[in-house]
C-alpha cells in the first residue's frame, strides 16, 4: 500500500495549526537568511576576487557605517523578539490548564502508558478521547523519565518519577493517531 508523503502529521487538535504556523515561519526565515548570506558571499567573492582590490582602503564615511551596523543589529533583534513573543504566546496557551476539561490520569512505565479515565475505564498504550472536548492529562512516571507525545496534536510533555505534570489538548478530528514515548527510557525503548 502506497502512502503519500506528508510534510507534517495531520493537524488533529486546536493547537496544531498555531504550532505549525510558527514552525514554518521559522523555516522560512532560516531559508531566506541562508539564501541571502549565500548570495552575499558569492557577490563579495566576485567583487573582491583580486587581492589588489582588498588592500585598497575603503572611503566610506564613519556615520554611514554606524547606520549599517545599527541596522544589522536592530533587524535581527526585532525578528528574534517577534519569534520569542509568538512562541511564548503559544507556550502559555498550551500550559494554561482549562477548568472545564475531561480529566485523564496517565502513568508512564518502561515500555507502556497506563491510562485511567475519570469514570474508571482503563487503557494500556492507547487513549480514546471525544472530539471537541478539552482533555486534561495528569501524568506521573513509575520508574524513569518518559515523554508523552502525540504528534498529530502537537503535544509533548515530560513525565517524571515522583512529580505530577499536566498537559491539555482539544481534539478536532476523528481518527487514529500515534502515541509515543519521546524520551529514551531504557534498552527496550524502541
């Protein structure tokens, strides 16, 4: 059975589109600046290819160089601050736990996830949740550090022994999605 190439897992939760947009913006910025730097390197290689030209003293006013230096310091600062606040906004939205959510308790154990719903229903290595309802996971580990990861929901949280951690998501699409431990937790991790 042939499978289509997917650039990213399907967006199956509310936070997925925000996370993907930030990710692709970062990739676009990186590609743009990589291309710009390559073009400038090639330009300067051709422009100053002879050593006679390099040794020649540049006659550029000091004030003009100051503006250039301020520009190449200010522009990256503005870009980095935009990325920081954009990412922080997404982070705080995912870490602000909703009060009106369905609670599910998760215990990480080497090579398995044990899940218990509020009503008492239990699952091992799977999680069944309703679409359109906020789900709050309260997690702990029995043995080593684990990382609860559902790529389609763009949710990942480390699960530590002796410490409760929480993560929430709101599924938007019906389907079957992978549930992983994204932390190397021992010999049989894979």
